[in-house]
């Protein structure tokens, strides 16, 4: 037997008493409200989280531990599959040592874009540099990069 579900705006589609064979009405409404633009923003925020995490040399597991979520949840945030709440985004920003606005950089009037091969190489370089355990080796690599950069001019 199905019962009619009511809201302030009037009747809604019937819902099964057990609730197992029908999706809750709020989920269907949420799915309709989510536009392509908001999904693009979610993916962009996730991409920026991933970029910053890699720049700092952190793994997804390390980030997840620092913000108190599972590895799977951190992965879903980075992919834009799950939306990051305001409070969680604030926490992520603190852990990654950036302002919350960092995650939205580049959104004004622009579509989110894929990472260029050069940007990907820079991210990989930053991650590898952060994983060098010997500070003298890090300094030597930094000096080498400075010399190569000035020689190219």
C-alpha cells in the first residue's frame, strides 16, 4: 500500500511504505537542481585540491587523514564526484596552507580546463622535490634549476 507524501507546496509523488523500492523525493529534486555549471565548479575545486596536494607532496591518504575523511572520500572530492561542504573546504584550505579562494581561481568567466602537459610536469616536479629526504640534495637541485633558468635567457 502506498501513501501520499505531502509538502508545503502540495502533494508529491507516492512513496512506498518500506522506502526500499523508491528513491526519496529529495534526492530526485537534488538531482534536478544540479546543473552542468555546478558540476563543473565541483570538478574545478577538486582539481585545485589535487594540484595543491601534489605540490605539497601529500598522498590522497595523507590528505584524508589530515581532514578526517576516508581515502575514498578524498578521492571523490578530487574528482568532483562528491561536493565539498563549506566547512570541509575551509579545513582543506587550512591543511593545504591556502586561502579558500584558491580553489575557485580561474572560474570567473572561464570554463575549467584540463591541466596542460607543462603544468602536469611542474606538479610532478614539485611532488618529487618534496619527497627528496636530503635537504642538501634539495638545495643542489634548486641551485641547478636557478642556473638553468638564467642560462636560457
